[in-house]
C-alpha cells in the first residue's frame, strides 16, 4: 500500500521536472528565434534550422515521456482510490 503512495509521489516529482524541462526547451527556441530576427544577416540559415529542430525534437520527446508518465499516474490514482475505499469499510 505504501508502495503505491511512494510511486505516486515520485511520479509527481518527475512530472514537475519534465514540465520544467519542456518549458526550458520552449524558452530556448523562443530565444533563438528572437536572436535570429535581430541577426539574420550573419547567421547560416540551415545551421540555425538544425539547432531549432534538434531542440524542438528534444521537447517533443520530453512531451511524450510526460504523456506516458501521466498515464501511469492515472492508474496509480485509481489504485489509491481503491485502497482508500477499502480502508473506509
């Protein structure tokens, strides 16, 4: 029983970290796009595109990882509700 609660707490912590990491990827992309809009003349377009695409891909991978984690958290929440309902009997 404690194992379920521990797993859920760990999942919540991991979820927060993933959300922060995804946000950082978005911030970095925004920064790069702003930088390009001010310095486009001196930037190699294909290199900039490769960099932004790589960071975007990392963000997508993290987003997928977050989705799977949230799915797992849904199952854990269901188990926790079941355990609490049994305790009330």
